[in-house]
């Protein structure tokens, strides 16, 4: 079963900070999920 967490939720659950999760993504230790439509809309509204 796959669970979906926001980066903040994942960091809190793992007991690390968000930058650590981003580091793990860059190193290929975890995969970065595709961006959601909500994030894309927010970036259009608040450039």
C-alpha cells in the first residue's frame, strides 16, 4: 500500500526537517511525486 504525504507531513513523521527530505529526493533515495493541479494553480495566482 502506498501512502501519500505532503513534504511537511513526511518530514514530521520521519522526525527530520523539510530540507532533509529535499536532499533525499536529490540523491534519489526517495522519489519526488508529481506536482498537483492545486500547486500549479497557486503558482499562477501568486507568481
